[in-house]
C-alpha cells in the first residue's frame, strides 16, 4: 500500500498485520510520475505481478466547499489535480505493467462531499 504520509501509512499497515494479514507500506508522492513508476516496479519485484490496483485520491490541499458560482478557481484546480491528475498518473503506470503481463484490474475511488 502506498501513501504520502508515513505515519498514517505505517499505522494502517501495522493494523493489517496485527489482524493477521500481510501488508507493506511504501511512501509515495503520486503527483510525481517517477515515484509512481518506481512503486509499480517495486510491487512487481516483490509480488511478481501487478494484478490489481485501488487508487483513492483524496484531500485537495486548500480546497474548500461551496457553491459553484462562489468557488475560487484555484481551489477547483487543486481538486482536479488531486482527484484527476494523480489518479491518471497511477493508472498510466499501472496499465503499462498490466498490458505487459496480460491483464489486471483497477478500481478508482474519489471522495465526495
């Protein structure tokens, strides 16, 4: 599993292991394509394949809720960056690997207010 916040990521991985599961945490900034590609490569190195991916982009920094006609354009840009651009970068790298190995499945999730 990957996350940009080390504390939260380590905590979730620890909880999974404590419950009897297997988990490995990798700190990744999904706004950087080279880090996402490295994550995919590391997954393949560890597991042999990338059969599935779950992309869950969230938390546009500085963005606020509001009525669309009152919404600042820079907040909208932040939402698009987090929820679309970062998901796109993940899918781009994941699909490359999945095509090489003959398939896989991707689930994308985005929170809504």
